[in-house]
């Protein structure tokens, strides 16, 4: 059984502890019910580094005498497993840094905003152009709710939910009206893709394109089209007759 908590230190510098299963915490005792003894071996490495494996220890149940005879061997195997987990974690961490560096290199030359959210909706990356578009900087360890006005949360949540529901990974194209930090409004076209299962991304990717100038330029032509439409002609007829 794999554990996500490091076992207490033992005397004599041992990396494992052998005890009766009945003395374990109830949460640990239940899966090992029926086995008289349990050996808990640490999977932590002695090498320094900031990577921490999500698996910190392993619990092995069995006969007390058998586990006691294999304790040294199991400690060696646990140490080898710990080194392997550390190498895997270091590779994943390196890949993530390279991916984020690539995103930065690609997006820093465009006015569009690229935001990468992890599975818990924390902002893992935001392109530099976001400060110009939304008039806000991304705080360290923040979610999208920290940069989007609370009155606009509904449209963002709707987009994220729709992207997660798109089974083919095609994503969602929509439009948001956002209130910026300086009180002004901005109209953005949004593409959101759920790439949490993609090994190279593992998150939700949002691309925001400012269309506010286009909407302002297009407003007069839109009004002219409405005026030439049947409702517009009827309205002018009413004004001439009863105005």
C-alpha cells in the first residue's frame, strides 16, 4: 500500500518500521486487515532537491517473522524506488519548465493573451500581454478569479464547464465582456481547450483576443443595417404618421 505521508523517524537510522498491524491508524489498518504485521518503509531520498514525490512511503503487510527477515532487503528496494521516483519527478519538472518557456517565447510576441490553468484552475502561466489587455498583473499562486471581476465570473465558469464537456477536445469558442481593473470594459473573443489529459500540457488553455476596437468600428454600420431593416422602416413610418 502506497502512502502520501512520511513515516516517523526510527532509532538506529533505519528506513523502515515493523509493527503489529493492529497498532496502525484505523485508515491504514483497514486495507491490511487480516495481516498480523506491517512494515512501513520510507521512499524519501537523502539527496537534496525541491522535487517531492506524491508517494512518501510504502506499507507491506504479512507475517512478522517473514517481514523481519526481509527488512534489510525491503529497505534497499525502497531506496531504489525512491531514486526512480525522484528521476521521474525531475524529468516531469524539466518538461514542464521547457513547455512554459516555449509558451512564453511564442506568446510574448502577440497581443493575444494565453493563460494556462492547471486542473485546480490555478494560473500556471499567463502571457505578458495580459497586463495590457486586462490592466492587471497576475499575483503569485493565484486563480483566474483573482484577475477577473467577480461580476464576470459566471461567463468564465460557463466557458470552462463547456470546454471540459467537449469530449473531442475541440474546445469552445465564445465571447466575453470583461470589466478591467481601471473600470473600463473590454470585449474579447475566447478559445478554451481542455488539455488536462495531454501529457505536454496537463491543463486548460485559454486564448483571449481583444475585439473591442472592431466592435466600436462596426457599430455605425450595424445601426445602418438595423435602420434599413423592416423594423427600422416600420419605426420611421410610425414617426412620420404620428410623430
